[in-house]
C-alpha cells in the first residue's frame, strides 16, 4: 500500500521521483545533488522565505493540518526543483523515521551523521555535514535565561537529538493504530481544542500527536512551530513521508 501511494504522490508532483533520503549514500549519488539544491535554495534566501509561510500559518493542531501541509509541501517542491540540474526528475526527499525506530537507540542512526543531516554536539550545534553552517531563519531569544524580555537575532541551527525526553520517532505500532481509525475526527479533529469544542480527541497515539513527538525527538529548533522550518529535516521531510504513507 505504502509503495503504491508513493508512486501516485510522485506523479502528482510533476512526474518527480521521491526517495527515502537514507537510501542515497554514495558521494556521486542523487543525495549529493539534493544537498547542493538545498544549499543553493538556502543561500538565495528562498528557503527561509518559504519557511516564514509555515511559521505564520496558524493551521497547527486543527482539521486543516494535513491538507494545508500537503499543499505547502507541493509548493515547496515546485520551487526546490528549480535548484536541481536541468532535466532532473528528482523531487523532494522524505525521511522514513520508522527505520530509526528499529534500532536499539534511534539517536545513533547514520541519518544523524555527516553523511546526511549532520551530527550535533552537547550544545546543540550541528558540527558536520552539508548543512552545518545553516543559520536559523529568525529566532526570539531571551536576553537572560530568566528574562521575559526578548531580542531578535540570527544564530546557527540547534538540534538536541541526544536529549529525546518526551519525544520519539515514528514506529509501525503507531502507524497501525492510525490506519485502523474509522472516524474522521480521530484524524482531523483539533488536538488542542478549546474548552467549548464538542469534539475533543485526546488520544496521544493518533497522527497529529505522533507527528509532534518526532519534533520533540529532534528538539532544538524543531521543537517549536515558529522555528521548525529552519531545519533542513522539515524540508527533506518527515512531514512528506507522513503524506506519502497515509494520503
């Protein structure tokens, strides 16, 4: 089922070819072309401008979450492909984090190495890989740790994969639960509804919650909606993988 959905999704994206990023390993492979494209897009400022659309969208934790992100990723991919070699059939790659869920410790995955998205030190700084010099597109930072006053400044990306408290990668058990749902509110209802909402879905096994836990696992900039799109991982796509798998 997942394989056929991937083919359908790829055809809808202008006949581009979507690929699991962890399958692209040799320096001469398609992975190298994708990394160059991401960096060109970042250098041109286009990556960040598209990121601001996500930051100010206001569509999280509600029924528009999946349909909005599907359209957002489609538009992101259309622009992304402009930075690929002429005639390329490549599309936006995705990250299948269920592969990490099969490891004794997902934090030790090769995905978090210089070969793919880079590794981070104890301070959260990404120290190697093709995206190690990326800056956060915008961040509001406390002047002092306990201060309520904030300043806006640019800084490097932060990722605290070694600290996975309250977070986890997607796993097949969660996916099975989602696929077993036969009520639309269990997929599209607001996960943080107002007190007056008549439909409240408080089941942390369902899709929107499961998506959130991957953000918490990554931590750092991925932990918050306003900064998550600074991370190349949102572009290379656990969100796209969710849509490929379920849509």
